[in-house]
C-alpha cells in the first residue's frame, strides 16, 4: 500500500464523516472545542492538504502551512467542504512521484522564520498524521455533543495504535 493510497483512504473517511453530520452540527460552536467548531477543524485539515498540493504543482516548491487561505466557507458549509475534500482526492491521484521541497514556518509571534529541507512524501506523511490528530479531536466533540452519530471505533486513531491494540487482543 502506498502513501498516496493511505492518504486517499483517510480523505475518503472524511467524506463519509461529512455524510453523517448535519450542517448545523458542523458549524456550531462547541464547549469541548474551546468554542470552536468541527468545521474549523475540517477546514484546517483541508487547507494543509490544499497548500501542499499547490506547492507540489507550482514551480515554487516552498511549503508554508502558515500561509494557507483560511476559507471561511469551508468551516461553515459541510457540502462545500466535502467538495473540497473530493478535489483533494483527485489531486492526490495526480501526485505520482516524490519531490524535493523546502518547508518554511514561523518560529514565534515576531515572525522569525525557519526553512528546512523536506520532500513531498515527507509532507504527505505529516498531513496524514496531522489529519488523524484532528479527527481524534473531532471524535471527542461528536461523542460529547452528538452521541447519535456513530463513528468507527478507529476514527481518529493512529494506525500504529490500531496495530498495537490488535496485537494486544491476540
């Protein structure tokens, strides 16, 4: 199984989640999320992938997740967000090779910046782990505020944790 395929599976899981949640639940401010919304967490995931794919196809191979769009529509409209995820899956299918890149990120609130060498595959692996992390947060919100939504037991659980748990059950 390839890194692209694993990311595609994760993004498909997001599409399936979007089919389970009502738009009002998607955009309601929740206490367990410190007043944020599930939509804001999904927007965050989506924009990291969007920025990575944009960097992959552009001549400028700098990845700077701090410079993402922050599209408000993505965080309030689940159908719009779902469409964005489906576009990510299409983009992912077009990424057939690794590529040297430069990761740029802020070190502090003053705007000091660090640049480090990276690759597309390394950033794709990072996005996968980043997505799982946010899905775990979303899962807590769903369980706390919308218990009628039934998520898969492995939703938001790292693959290494699932493997470990499976080994413990044997």
